């Protein structure tokens, strides 16, 4: 294929993607933005997932080392993707890598997932960089090791108010099982996915109420578990924090419809369905589009 033919093909693909993205908006009653889509090695895999799930735009979460790959996908599908950058914060050049990624077009930092304390010196340097560059940082909070995510990461959510006070200009996006399990006041950090009724007064709920710089990434099985374990509480939570919540997928399926998974389940679709059931149309629109547009794209 010569260069001219290649460019014509690329333009046609991009135009088709834009049209499909506009059509996808009608499935959920309006456009949807996914703030948590991990970069896939197959470039088409990223757009296959958002198209299948009825998503118009997504944040690609990429390592800083994969910046070129992320930018290629963004260029191939104009208007469909932006990217966040991450790296292992225990490495001595971590901040330099993240700073370079932001200079190269990354719109935020994350998913930050290292085996450190959330209030430790490594992460504090990340928070300072995020404030300096006025970009959000997505944090994976995990207190319980599990087969698909061995170890613990950014521990100490129950004391995280110290960081929210210390870095008031940093926009924190809370994510993962410890964040969503801690919506309940009785969470004992003994399981990743607690069940049963939620006890009001949990740490995550309180921090979202008390600190203007904390927001929530509503992705993965952890958030889906929260939405479904106590629907009555979840509906009130969505209404109460409607300006601070953003839909995300963190889904491993191949096609936005559950393909390639053992249970044929798409987490993105499951979460959007739960949100559609629990939230009013106005709140749903904020969570699935408006809040991310305000905080990520600006």
C-alpha cells in the first residue's frame, strides 16, 4: 500500500469512527465518556470496545513508556480518545517520566498503581506534579490482595484526608476496591467485594462530601459491586454526589458486549445499566458525560 492509499484509508476509518460514535449516543440517551479504558496493544481493540459499549469518547490509561502508541490511536480516531500517563512511582525517574508525558499531551496522571502508601513520599510527589500542571490523578486504592491484582496498592484510604488537605489544588479521582468498599462505615478491609446493606458514614462517602478536590471514578467490578449491593443507598449516593462522579469501564472484554470473557460480561455495560436504573436522567447525564467533560477535557 502506498502512502496516498494509506492516508485515504486512515481518513475513511476515522470518519467512520466519528459517525459511529455519534450514533452510539442514542443507545444511552446521550453521549457517554469512559474515563478508565486501559490501552490495548491492538490499536483497533480500543475503538471496538467503546463502539460495542455505546461510548462516544474515552480516556486511555497508558504507561508513560507507551506514549507513542497512545498518540497513534488518538490520531487515528480524532475526537474519540485522550490519554492519561502512569509509571511505577518507586523508580527514581518517575516524576521526570510523568512530566515528560504531560508535556507530550497527556491530560492527566493514572491509573497510579504502585505498592506504596497513598500518603507516602512517592505519591506526594505525584500529587504535587498534578497540582503544578493542573491535571487530575487517578488512584487505585487496594487494601486486600486478590488473584487478578496481587498485592496492595496506595494503602491508607481511611487516613487520606491528610492528603486532600495538604494538596488542595490537586484533583484526585478515587478508584478500585478499597475506595468503593469504604463507602460503607463497617468495611473491615477483609474482602475486596463486600456484600449486604451499606452502613452510612463510610470514609469514601464522607471524603467526597468534605473535600472539593476529591472525585470518584465509577469503573471496574468494585464500583459495579457497590451499585448493586444496596441499590437504595446507591441511588441516594448518586444524587448526593452527582457533580463528583464519572463513569468508567476498566473492562477486559474485547467488544463492549462481553466477548472474550469467561462470563460473557461487559463491565461497562453492566455499570451503565445500573446507573441508568438508579439515577435520574439529569444525574445520569452528569455522571456519564458532563462531569468528565468539565474535569478532564476542560
